[in-house]
C-alpha cells in the first residue's frame, strides 16, 4: 500500500478569531448589509479589497441566511425568529486566516396583539 502526500500542503496561520460583542437585531422581514474591514495593530481600518478571499456562513439557515460576498460586502437575511451566528473568514494571499463571528437575533413580526396610542386632547 503506497501513501501519497501533497507536495505543497496548505498552511493556515490563524491570526485572529473575534466574536462580536453585541448581536445584530432584526425582524423576520429585514435584512442588513455588512462590510468587512481589516484592522491594523492600532485598531485602524485597513482595506481588504485586493488582499483577501472572504467567505461567510450562517450557523442556522432557518433563522438567517447570507449572500455570497461581493468584494468585502455581504447581506444577512432574517428568515424566522431565533438566534444564529454569521461566521466571516478572510484568507490572505499568504494564507493567513482571520475570522469574525457576528451574532444575529431575529424576532417575529407576527401579530400578537394591538396597542392604542391616544393623541393629545383638544376642545370639542
């Protein structure tokens, strides 16, 4: 039995894995456009337009779906009430891997009751 090996194994050098501190709040009738930016050592934005391949994925497609990125922009579409995590990965030409997890909470727009909001009083 002979073994074959890849002459150029893929190296990955995971540099950063970050989770968003606050969830994106959507109703099941909404979507949101997101832009992926790099950051330098000082926390300033760095353009990713020419240096990275960006991929996005949802942890629960029944709650939220994502469009494939166009450059560094993608959309999250709410589907139904629940929670999901959107994982964003950027891989540089040097195969350095960066990732970010964006929490999403979706609420339902289904009618569950009514409110009456009175206006200001006026003379008859």
